[in-house]
């Protein structure tokens, strides 16, 4: 029936109201998307959370695992050599473990970002001689990457148990 929320339907959280500075706005939107994508996997039932729901093999837990590696690469300077494998969460880790690892990685990334004040300056890297992209580029890319996969996660979670909303 129109107007009646389905099981698992939640009211959408509106976009963030952030400060007026460029970095504040970009970080506000990135954190908004990070929270949304983690919430999609949080509490999703096993084994559906790691079961492919589309022909490409994409699954909800794999998306979150991938985003953990993207955060590590972009903001922590880790060298990821096998990107396709990042779309598969380790079988020995529970969904809660993967969500926790993602949130911990985001915290570590935010610690790095807290020290960055110039949007045109490169993101600090732990590997000498390998400069990072500008903070502006890195934040914009992470908004795009996280937003893209948050959309995938929305669909996958709805296919699992009907849960919708941010």
C-alpha cells in the first residue's frame, strides 16, 4: 500500500550540514557516506551478507572489505597489489569483524586527515619518494568511490532482508 513503509524501511538521514570551508564540506560528506555504507552491512544476516546477489558476484560484505582497502591505500599509504581480491571478505571474519575493521580504518584515516589543512597539498604518505595526490583530489575520489559502493550496498541489503534507507 502506498505510503506504508515496508519491513525494514527507515527514514533517510539528510545530507550533512557542515562548515563553509572546502575541507569541512568534503570531509562531512565523506563521513556521511562512510556511516551509511557501514550501516548497510551492520547487522545483516550470515551467510546472505557474503552471498553474491547479482551475476557479477558482488556481495555486501565484499563491498565493505573493498572500501577498507581503498581507505588504507588513499589515506594510509598502503600499497594494494591485488585489487580484485579486496572484494572478498576473509571467510574467517564475521560480518561484525569486517564492519569493525572498516570503522577502525576510517578512524585511522581521519587521524591522518586531521593533520591536513591545505586542500592543494598532497596527502601524507608513509612511503618516502611516493607523493600522494592532493587532499582535494583524494577526498573527492573517496566521496565518489564510497558513494558508488553505498548505492550498491543499498540494493544488496534490500535484496537480503528488505531493509532500506540510510
